[in-house]
C-alpha cells in the first residue's frame, strides 16, 4: 500500500512539472507569434504624421505653459512703450530663455509676437509686430521637420498696463537638418 501511495504521489508531481513546462512553451509560442506579426505590419500612421502630431502637441503645451505663468504679460510690460523691435533681429530674450528652458533638448523654435489692434469704428484689425524670440540662427539654419502654430492670447494678468492686450503668436518648432 505504501508502494502505491508513493507511486501515485510521484506521478502527480511529474504531471505538475509537465504542466508548468507546457505553460512556459505555450507562452513562448504566443509571444513569438505576436512578435512575428508585429514585424510584418505597418503602424496605422506614418512616422511623419506621428512626429508632426507630437510637435504640434508640444508647441501648444509650450504656449499654454507660458500663458499660465503669465510670461507674455511680463514680456510685454518690460518692453519700452510704443516702440517695436528695431530691425529684423530677435530681442525678446526673456521669452526665448523661458521657452528654451521649457522644451526638451534638441528642439528649435522661432516665435513671432504680434499685437492685434482693433479699430472699432471701421470694424477692422491690424497686426503690429512686437518682436520675436528664437533659440537658433533662423536666418542661416533651416528646419527639416517642423510644425507651425498660430496662437491667440489675451493678456489678463498683472500688470494692469497690459491687461486686455490681444496677442497673435506665430510659433514654428522643429528639428534642424
């Protein structure tokens, strides 16, 4: 009787080990089939579409972060009243520094800032170029992959001197080639 019990328990133990090995082999086979299928299928979107969607999302996140932290109000209030930037150079250094610090390394941007002036009698509006901010030499370096964004912002925070000012911001963000 003891002999039968030992033989029975050893058989159960061996069946349990076989079941574990079967489970491991089945898992390996399922994973290898999935990997094989993934190797031969294309993604639903091309790399270019995915990359530009990521750049667009990153650009809007940057502008929203700058707006939430009232960087535009501080930039406009620190400028001399009534005088736009001279020439064709980017001199909004504080805006450029803050934007560069908020972006991942390797991304380049150029941000043109315009003030929207409304004429209520005629119902028209005009754009007055305030200046630009950039973290690269945009005259000599071309962006290979880039995404342009247009963002409208109304200054609502302190200081009171800029409250109600409407800005149109044109941001181009991308990678150099």
